[in-house]
C-alpha cells in the first residue's frame, strides 16, 4: 500500500486553524492513489481524527489555540489492503488566541 515519504508542509498557522499542503508527490508503495486522508491529533490527546480530503492543500478548522498538533497523511490505492500506514507527521502549533 502507498505511504508518503515526507510529512505535510505547514503553509499558515492561526490561533484556531492550520493550513497544510499534503506533500504527496513522493510515495513508497504502489498507486494509483484513489483517496487521501489527513490524520491529526493534539499532542497530549489520546484520540485522533481522520478526514478525507480532495485538494493538495487543506485547512484544519476548530483547533485549540496555543496547542501542538501531529498531522499525517494516509493514502489509499484500489483493492484489498489498499490503505497504507500514515506518513511522517508534521508537528506544528497553533498561535495564541
């Protein structure tokens, strides 16, 4: 299954949002890529959330101010076992409110 080689890139940070570029030009594994997802969590949180995305840039909304987040990309190819492991994480912090 496909997996990104590099972490997403931070384009802009606000107090309640992060705008990222998925950075999925280089992958390990086989394509074609039919689905892209973002997995993110606050550094201290025991849970994570996964969102399907259809653009190369994405704005994560409704985040907590002055909080560190780990953001990874998951890629899926057609067929059974098509979703690869999360790519390397981007570790970024929202700004103070």
